[in-house]
């Protein structure tokens, strides 16, 4: 289910925070590290194309 609510893009210090983008296919597969603001934009594009990616803090242990 897609929520009709939209979160604004982060601003200030949070926009430049580094995050890990990953997806899950039988196991967690890290894609890349990027700025939080870019990760949110990429997530929105993925959802529009029918895919799903996940955004985590860079120190998150995916097991």
C-alpha cells in the first residue's frame, strides 16, 4: 500500500548525512553509500518503478 502522505526532503545537516542503500533478495545486498537527500530521491524513483530499496544508517549491521 502506498501512503498518500509525503515526507519532505531532509534539510540542513541531515541532508548531507551519509546513508547505506540496500535491497533484500534472499539476503541483504548493499548497493551504495550516498547522501541522505539523494537516497530519499532514489527511493521515490524506485517506488515509482515498482521496486523497493531500503535506507539505513552507515553503521547498521545487515545480517
